C-alpha cells in the first residue's frame, strides 16, 4: 500500500500555506495519479531491482503497460496541471506552461515518493501491478484514488493522520 500512499504526495506539489484548506475532486486526483504513474512504476522497478526478477512488470523499462500509462499521462496533464494550480497559486499556472514542467516535477518528486517503499513490499507491489495490468489506466487511477479516500477515512475514524494527506474534497465529484 506504500505505492498507493506515495501517489497522494503528487497532489501536494505546490500545497499552499493558507488558512482555508483547498481540495481537489476525484477526477482531479485521478489526473494527478495518471501523470505520475509511469514514472512511479519505473522508479519502483529501480528500488525493487534486487528483490524482483527481471521479467517483473515493475522492472521493465519499456512495456505495453508503460506505453499505455504514458499515453494517459499525456492526456491527463491538462487536468493535473489545473489541479496543481487549484492547490497552489494562480501564478504557478505560467510556470507549468513550459514543456519541461511536468518532467521536472515528476523527476523531483517521484524518487522521494518511491523512496518510501519498503523493499520487503516489492513482491506485493509487483503482484498488485500485475493484477491491475489488464485494466485501463483510468480505472487503475480511480482504484488508487478510492483506496486513498478509504484509507484517509479509516485513519480519521481512528484519530490518525494520513501521511501524505491527499487533499480530496469530501463530496465525491465525478
């Protein structure tokens, strides 16, 4: 589940220090997830290289899975970009307009997110990716976001905070 929790941090790219908390909708969170997913899978393969066979889905540096996710990442970037602006400041919009913005953001954040993976979890992560592999990328992003929503609610019921905390709006927006 560490990889699922790691995806939440993408939503915190430019989290503002404001009194009024901002939130993103489910579709916005899914767009952020889609943008990060190809790089998260690749980086997970690097972290888990010593634990998994070379044929593992997360160890492959190119595959139909990564190609599908890359296409969806491209499509999701405008919505993810809007979510980042929504969570931060409108001035960020001009910075995100560069063709280098997305690769720069993911190259800086993904290693930090994936660094949370415990090597003992690599087998489980590989199995999860294999089970999700036949699904469209959008479905996988939806599963990730709903899992995070569930984990956040569960932790709130127990009085524990989620780290990182995905700033999802309370009402499910589709």
